C-alpha cells in the first residue's frame, strides 16, 4: 500500500519548529511576496532549498 507523502513529512525538529514560528511572526510584518523571496534566497544560502 502506498503511504501518504504528506504524512511522512510532518515530523519536524525543535529547530525547524522555531524557524516556522519565526517565519509566521515575520509573515505578520512583511508583504507575502517579500517573505517568500527571502525564504527562497535563504534556502539557497544554506544549500538546501527544497521546492517539493
């Protein structure tokens, strides 16, 4: 039986949770397009941009 891909991707570390909270806080202050562009650039800087 094929497993649900989303179900397999919901496990996150505490540092990822902190990053998510930070991003959500930033979302309240920045235009959405700016935030998305910033996160994409940061992903490239870290060498692990993921668009899936």
